[in-house]
DNA sequence: ATGGTTGATGCTCAA
């Protein structure tokens, strides 16, 4: 079962690339973030034509998340269940092939003096409550998305990121609290020395200089983590004109009995 | 000290 997460930075601007990615990588599940569009204007028909179902939690201009899946989703939910926090469309969930999948777009937070940073910490604290309310640690749960947090120093190309709201001690502690529900970073074990990035700033030749950050993640409960057989970032997708500032993150779980994709076989 | 770019929107904000 191939699970993917990709912050597309506008699904309408990325429509052609997203359709090509679905054809090329054929994931069983693709979690999208930053749709920047309401559900009514989401390019649903073209995605359905490729054999995908779609759970869409849209918003005009900002945010917006979705879960695309080959199998039919059930037990769909939208938002974190808090009136203030759900002014932003940042979370949706669905059960697919028995896996409780969530697509999450954590707030960026601006800078540490900004109200946006308080919002980020509040949203992260609420996400932990959502996990506690909806699931047990023994359930097959997969939280995919743009976490806007780099957990380790070697998840950052530049030391200067350490002081930002993407990597300071406080957000890392907030992420640890989420992890302590019973989640595991299933990508990290395949890249024990770090230097794996999923986002590069559009500005100042961020990608060309490989000034990246690993802020997109797949966290799962232990029962699924034990089945994780490969992980990779599709760096090619960040190249050229019309790229999102994030590259897709792919994770293979050996749970459906299908063939393991050779491109994702990386020894731990 | 606040550049550099992309996207949606509408003459600016968010990332």
C-alpha cells in the first residue's frame, strides 16, 4: 500500500502535475495540502477519471486538505472540532482499506511574536486531543501531511532554521506531545543520517542550493510502522517551472499483499 | 535588516 503526502500549494496551479503524479506513481492514497480552493472548484472529475475517490475539505485562497484513494473511503471527518481553529480547513480523515488516514496541514506560524504562532501551538495541542478522542494507539492510524516542523537538526540544511517557528524547542515539544499519542515517524529510519528534505523556499534559489527542510511527515501507530518497507521524497517533482515548493513524500506499507515498489526499497 | 518567489486575490497577504 503506497501512501503519499504532498503540499501542492494550490491544486488548480498544480492540476497538470498532480494528474501526472497520480499516473506515474499510482499511489493507493494521496494526501494533499494547501488546495487553496473551495470544494466546488476542485478538479474532481479528472481525478475520478484516473480511478480515485476524493475526500475534500476546501477553503477559498488559503489552506484546504484532501485525501485521494483508489479504495472507497468511509468514516469521513472534517476539521479538528473547534470553532476558532476550524476557521482554517487543515484536517480531514477517512478510513481506507482499514487504515485510519488523515491529511493534515499544520499552521506555519509566521514568527514567534505573531498571533499565527499562538494559533499553531493551539492547533497542535488540539490535534493531540483529536487523536485521543477518535483512536486508540493500537488502531492502524496514519497521519500524513505538512507538519511545518523539522524534528531534528539534521532535518535542516541551514542552522539558521533552528530559531524559526519551524524548528524551535517549543514546536518540537508540541510535536513530541502529538507523537506520544503512540505515533512513529516511519520515514526517519530509512534516512538515519538526515539530510532528507521535503520543502525548499521559492526564494533565494532555495532548491538550487538545496537549502531544504524536512517538514512533511508520515507518522503511524506501531502496528503500521512495523509494516513500513520503504520511504522516499520525489525530488524530481520539485524541479522546473510550475513546481510546488514541497515535493511528494512516499511511504510503502506491506499490508495489502501487493508488490513492493523497487524504487522505495531502501535498507534501514 | 528583511532580501528573494509563488499563488490567489484584487491594489496585499501568506508562505
